[in-house]
C-alpha cells in the first residue's frame, strides 16, 4: 500500500507539471483536489495524452492506496470529472477500466 504522506511526491514524479502544486498540499484529500483541478484543466485544453496519464495515475493510486486515498479518488476525482465523461465520449474511453467500473457502481447506486 502506498503511504499517504508519499502521494504528493509520487504524483509530482509522474506528472512534473504538477510538481509546484504538490509541494503545497497537505492532507491526501487536498492533494487529490489539486490533482483533479489539473486534470480538469487538461480536459478543457484538449490535451488527451496528458489526461490519459492523469487517469492512469488515478487508477494506480486507487488500486494501491489507503482507504483514505481510495475515498478521495472516488469522492473528489471521479465525482469532479464525471460531467466531462458524459459530455465527451473520447474522454470517457480514456478512463482505466477499474475506474470505469467504480464510476458505474456509483451511478448505479445513485439511481437506486
């Protein structure tokens, strides 16, 4: 399992453009908020390759993270990018299968 304290460093290493923002984050939820805001900017700019990198990173964090990190990915990241996934099919197709499944579960639960 990835230690929560190392998440900002890990994100900064994989996504260098986020390095300055990761130095100033505190709790893991704030780190994921910063990561989410960056991902949304990339979506708005149409930078699909970078978006895919962020989606892949989110998948790795979710798969290997603590319960707190998983909750942040579910509640902050997936919730915030969901409108983009509905509006743009090519963005939706870029989401890793594990996160697609998780999102579908959330959608199913909210409809019940």
